[in-house]
C-alpha cells in the first residue's frame, strides 16, 4: 500500500511569494494611475473619481467579508477574507488599467 503524503501546514515561501506578487501588483496599479492622472484630461478625471469611490466600496466590502468570515474561523478567517478582497480588487484594477494604456 502506497503511503500518502501528510497534508502540509502553512508554507512560508508560498505566503511570501503571494505577498510579494500582491505588492508588485499594487505598485503597477499605482504607477499606471499616476501616469493616467498626470495627463490631466477627462480620462484622468474619471480615473480619479473612480479611484475615490472604489476605495470606499472596497473598504466596506472587506469589512463585511471579515464580519461574515469571523464566526466560522475567528481572526484568521476574517484576515484572509480581507486580504482576498483587496487582492481581487487590485487584480481587477491591474487588468483594467493594462487594457486601456
């Protein structure tokens, strides 16, 4: 009978890689937004308005996701829910800003 590998626990290298990728995605979004805002045209004004509204929306969504996740897993589940909310928003912004550049 073949032995099964035990389920692995937390993987610090995977977590570090994910954190670094998220940080790089954030930097790319910031850079692309700065370039767009520096133009000072109508597209820049729309981006500024979208950015302000989006930040409030994402913060509220993250808070609600944390509140819903808390009963099932406490602080770790709530933290994970918040991180996933922000990662999803940053990825969506990166895709959107890349396609319109």
